[in-house]
């Protein structure tokens, strides 16, 4: 990211950029930063945008060979094409000797670093990965946004907010705007404000459902399940998320037994440290044997649906009932 900012600061640009990685918000942010400095906002003659796997490489190459119209350069953005995984051979060949007046910006969620196009971009231009941001980075970013709005938030409320939103930056920004608007007349944002206005993620429903199962609160567990069905969540996706939750609880429980602290557990499981405590507390309500059996039961429930022994909705419902009595 710093390399792109340095290019902008020095007004010295590569002929081709590849912006890729898990964090879509940052990919779009830096795509737009480059577009803003490389081509005028109202210049529709020299800016071209392609999206999707139907993009024709030969058409792009023909366009790249066309001289810009009363401008220094022509800018071509190609997004979510999949070319940096496969199918980009023609573009890779072209980029060995591209038109000096054309700048390419490739924007992709996933790439294959072995592909010809990835290697061509790396050799000719600049490759920047936008990985999922860690907890501390997200917190600094959120606090910076709140400072601009003259808002304050405690550490506990910030953790609660992240637990609600997850770590996707686009979702964080959207939910933060809602909280800021909701607390317009207040300086401090509280946990209650966050609870009142932030969208409850499906993953939080699953966590609450498994907590209800652990506490033997069958009615609550089933109600949470029915709520997810009302939200049009497919039963088999709910089953997958339940299985993933049980699997994560098993990992956390076993790591706790080995004496690891929350920070190490976060590193080993991929969980953020601000939620490890919650997972550890939930895991402590289950015996290791029960978690393993629950995972097997999830596999059996999935199999019963695939072999048409039971419908998907009933299969998940019976699983919840079995472990909440």
C-alpha cells in the first residue's frame, strides 16, 4: 500500500498494477486512488473499465494500442476477470512490450502466483496484496474515523462493535456510519448504542445458538434457528456454520488444556484475540467428548440430507434438539 502512495506522491507510475487479496474494501480504495490521479474524472475517452470473466483479452489489447485522445495516458481497469489465475496468457505476452501510453490496473480477489500474467505484472509493474487486516490495525482505523467525527468509544465497546461486525472493512465502515448517525447528539458511543443499531451477523446467531445448546436452553436455540430460516439462510449453510463453530470450540478447548494464552490461541486458530475469551468460555461448557460427537453428528446430518433420508430443515432441527436436552 505504501508503494502506491509513494508513486502518487512522486507522480511516477508503473505501467501495470495488480491489486489483489482478501480485503475488498482496500482493493477498491486503492483502485480509486490510482484512477483519480491517472485520469481526469470527466475523461470518458481515455478511461475504460472491464469486469468479469467475459472480458475479451484481444479487445483489451487492441484498446491498449490506441493512442490516448488529447491526454497523457489511457487507463484500463480490469476487475474480477480471473486472468491472473488462468486465461491471461495473451495479456502476459502483450505486457512484455506494452504501449508506453497505457496504464493497466488489475483488481482481483485471488491470483495464482505461478501464472504467466502474475509474473509479467510483477516483472513490469507493481503487485500489491491487500490481506485481511489484523485486530490492532482495524482498531486504529476505527478510532481514526471516530476521531474525525469527534466521537469517543471505550475499549470494551470497541471490542463489542468488532464482535458484532466481524473484520470485513466494508461492513465495519457501513455499521460505523450507522452508529455515528444514531449517536448524533452524543460524544461517547456505548455498547447499548451498538446493540440498538448494528446488524446482527449470521455468525453471531450461530454463536448464540451454540451457547443456548450448551446451556440446555432448547427453546432459545430453536428460536434462533427459526430466526435464521426467516432471514432466508439455507438449513445446510446453518449446519455448516454450526459444525464450524463446534470445530473451533474443540480447537480452543484443546489449546487451553495445553496452557496456551489467548494471544497464542488467536494465532493458531485464526480467531481475533478479542473473541478468544468468549470462545474459551463457551468451550468450557462442553466436554471434549461431546464436541467430537457433535462434529460427527453434523457430518451424519449432512449425509442424511444428501441421501434423501431426511429433509434439510428437519435434519438441523433434530441436531439442535439432541444436544440441547
